[in-house]
C-alpha cells in the first residue's frame, strides 16, 4: 500500500469495501490521511470497543465537531461521548425507556404506519424509497416518542444527513459546513422551544421524562438536556433510515431473494441481520487513546485518534466465509453492526423491530421492486452509510 489511505475520499465513501479489504490484508492497523489510525480486522475492532479505559469515546468529537466546523455541536455533549462512570449514569436514564416494554407498546403504531406508507407507495408506484418510506417511518416513531411536531418530520432527514456528513468534511468544504451549521442552529432553536413548552406543560414523552430525571439527585443541566435531544433524534433516525433503504436496495437487486422472503416470512429477521452485516448503517466509530496502547501488534501513542472500522470488521474473511457475498443462510459470528461493549446502540432492538414490521407489510403487499437508476449516491460520511435516494418502481402483489 502506497502512502496513507484517505477514508474520506468521495470514491471511498461511494464504495469503501475494496479499501477495507486492502487494509485487512496489508495494513490492518495503519495511519490514515489527516491523522489517526484505522483498525480494520474484526478481532482488533472488538478489542478497541470493549476497552473504554484505553480507548475513550471522546474520539467521536473529531467526527462531529472537527476543528474547522467553527462552532460547538450539542451532540458531543450526549452520552455517546461519555466514558464510565458518567456514561453508565446517563445511559440508565434512557436505557429504561428503550426496554422490552417500549417495543411491545410501540408495535401496533409502527404496524399502522407501515401499512399507511405502503398504501401511499403503491398508489404512486414510482418513488424515492428513502423519501417515501425509509425516512417517514422512523421519523414518526421517534417523533411520537419525543412528542415532536409532525410538521417538522420532513426536516429531520436533512438534519441527520448534514451532521453525519461532518465526519468526511474538510476545511475547504465551505458550502457543506455552512449547511451543517445551519442545521445545528435550527435544531438548537427548535429544541429550546420544545424544552420550554415541556417545562410549562409536561407530557407523556421522553422530553418530559428527561426534565423529570435525576442523576445522583441532580436534574440534568441545560447542556446535558440539549445533548440528549440531539442524540435521541439522530440515533432514532439515521440507523433505521439506512437499514430500511439498504434492505429495499438489496431486494430490488435480487428478485430471487424477495421471492424467497415472500414465500417464508420467518426468514425476515435473518435477512435483517445479513443486511446489517453486509451494509452496516454505522460504518465506523472513533476512539481516543488515553495512554500508549498496542492493537494488532502496532503501538499507538497516547492521544492517538482511532478509526474503528465496523464496516470492515463485518467483511473480515477470517470471521465470515465469502464475506463479500450476501448470504441469507449465514450463521455464527457476533454482529458488530450496532457496536460492542458499553456503547452498544440503545435503539438496536427498536431499529430491528421497525425493519421487521416494515418488511412484513411490504412483502405481503408488494410483489417486486425495480431499480429506476443504477447511479446511486451514498451519504458522504466516514461514520454512517446510507443512500441519499433510492428511485424504485413498486409492483403490487
């Protein structure tokens, strides 16, 4: 391999897997362009994620608040960047809310939303699936959980995509950076209004729950509250949007797979897990070395930024036979798509539930999907992977 790999190149973000494969073979732990180290093999990725004492989540700040952004990003005040013991205290607050009881309570509403969206898609026949289905479903779910106004759901996608794009930005990306700053400011204004309304009129929603919450006897600060709201909205959107759109993309490309799932709906959970492995919505996480460390036999100095390449780990040939092949019958290795260790994604089961119900409804009413364009554009982000748009034709069953 010549020179340091650049994870943020547009052609890499369109298809990162050839570079990941080269890294695993020739430089599994290596320095990358613009500073930091990439970790690409499954075992090494797992090691970094399960050792928060050595590898702090503060590294994520570089992805969401790079020096050239020019302002703070409230997402960086959320529990995602916290290390023990504060991480455990804050996670407990929302962990209870994301328990099994929530999923049982939400299922009928999610089912109804899936039916409504499928009806609309079938009426139009040719749609952008990201805009027509993959975005409004999680926007409705997280919007209802947080008690947010449905009129703003259409803005949620831009907010999420803008902030995700920061991880691949450079100082010269002036237009992108201006757009992201605008989205962050818009989110802040909106959430300030939401918090003020809930202080005056508490309701049965997560925002009101956070205002009532206590950590070690103390209420959450304004900074912590804003961080939580950014975290909940973005986490509730991005992963599910990308999981749903990648699922539809896969079914449109492989009609035999769609036919098999229609014939046996019990295969849907297995299909979801393979989509999560093959096109993980979360491609990478970042960590900061708190002291000198050794990963895969390579010494990383204290203060080093570490790119933990989940998307590469899930294509590791030592863990997954024929890793570049989508295999509905795959069994075995733990799926790292939602992370590992203390920062395992809180909303993982909710995302899986939304995907399962969406696919059950779609497969019952849709006989086929056809791509209307082979030229698809992916969100330019090092940390997440999702389609900007997915133009498809929907064929009724």
